[in-house]
C-alpha cells in the first residue's frame, strides 16, 4: 500500500488526476446525497417527475461519455473535451445558484451536472494511458486514485454535517458545488497535458464510430455490462433513498444524512487501499460478486434500521462492499477493450446509465407499490442477479 501511494505521489500526472478526482468527489458529495430531497421537497417535483429527471441525467451522461470516449480514442484532444465538460457543469450549478426552480433543476441535474460527471471516466482514461508501463501495479494505482475521490467525499460530508447542524439551508450545497466545479475547470486548464505533449503513447485507435459501437454491442461485452449495471444499481438506489429515508424518520435530521454518507465514504477509503493486496489472489469478477453480497446487506437493512442505533453499523458493510464494486469495474472494462482507454471510460458510463435506469425504474415501481423499503428490496434483487451472472460468465469463459 505504501509503495502504491508513493508511486502515485511521485508522478505529476497521477497527482493531477488525484486532485481532479478529489474535486469531483467534493462536488458529488455536495450534490447527489441531497438531490432527491431538493427536487421533491424543496423544488416541488413529484416522485414520478424526479424519476424522469434521473432518467434524463442518465441518458445525458451516457451520450456524453460514449461520444467523448470513442472520439478521443479516435482523434485525441482529451484536454479539450475535459474542459468543455467541466465548463458545462459549472454553468448548470450557477443556474441553480441564480434562479433555483424546476427549469434550473432540470438543466443542472438532468443535463449539465451529468456532462460534468463524465470527467470520472475521462480521468481514468488518462490514468490508463499514464500507467502504460506499470504492469501489475496498475490496479493498485487505479484503486488509490479512486480512494482519493472517496476521501474528499468524506471530508465534504463531514463539513455538511457540521454546517447543517448549525441550521444552514440544504440549498447551500450549490455554493460548495459551484466553487468545486470552478476548481475543476482551473485544474484541467492548467495541468491536463495538451495533445501531443504527453510522456506516453496515445496512438489513435483507427476505429471509426460505427465499428466502435459494433464492438461494444458484442455479447461478451454487452452481457457483462448488463451484470455490472445491475450491481451498480445498488449504490445508485442507496444515494436516492438515504436522504428520503432519514427525512421520513422523526429521529433523523439533514446533518445525520451527511454523517451517514460520510461514514460510508470514510470506510471505502481504507478498504480501497487494501484491495490491491487481495486482488492478485482472486479474479476481479469474484471480488466484485463478494463485494455485491456485502453491499446488498447494507442496502436492504438501511430503511429498516433508520430509526435504530444499529443504523450506524451499516456504513462498515457499505464501505467494505463498495470498495470492490466501485473500484474494480474500472480496470475490468479497460481490459475488455485493451488499448482504448476512452472506450473503457465509455463502458463505465454505459454501466452507470444502465444502473441509473434500473434504479429509476426500481424507485418509481417501489414507491408506487409500497414505499422505500420495497425500493431497497428491488435493489437487493438487482445486485444479486448481476453478481451471480458475472461470476457465471467469467467462469464459463475460463472453462
């Protein structure tokens, strides 16, 4: 673990990526845990309309990420694409600061922030290129970089826990998010390497958009993507439910949401740093499946234990399982399309849109049938299905 941390810190490009992911983690921590509360309780959207916003956001993210990933693999100019995405994210957050309402919420959360979120895959595409000479150490570097995002997520959630405890309005999150977004623009502008000036090869893929889409649609990729999408629906459902479940409990406050989410991210960090030492002993798909099994326990129990003191034990389960299901798919997808880091980033986005669409469906159906506990149960079923399917496919491929 110490060796990997030193390696990340010694290379300037890894430090740039680490700081970029930390800024992205701070932005995510300000926006995503509270967007359902803001959209439904503050802006006045119905639960159905909020689900539609989630679906629009998913479509926006996947279209942006796939096009950016495939086009940058084909033509380069990754810095230019990252700057555009960061600038649009800052614009959407400014809209919510200036005139919050249904239209601004749709613009920011349905369109601009999802475009900004594509930076997650772009940073890891850059990391894949910069780690071309590392061999087996690459997984450790990617895991450490991902831990940086979780670390900043923790710090930001602790900050909001204190601020909300002092009586601040939940709408104050947009101040923090806008400042963080501006920091992302500045970091990319100043430190992201310009095309043709890198210290590593970035050879154009030679694959046009049509051929790239055909490759992604091949069964060996398509079905693995579906399974990882089912697994990723669990964290998405948790992020949608947490503020609503806590708000519905007379014993919980907005600051409790920040504390709970922060604790989960806090437990993710050490488990992510430990993960590389375990990863070499088991297949990635096996570790992802075990992580899913642990995480779904947290998801299923959260609505049941919201009013109990036992709720504060669940972040350990979420952190342990989340370390695997949030980190390992990065390298898993990159190896599926070896030599095309942008396409690997596009697969991450396709996983997320699959997860978001499944989560939106589970939320809409679960709330229509019964309530938040039913939504969580649907999430458990999705994660279990994805984990078993992924293990079965990789076992069959090896056999």
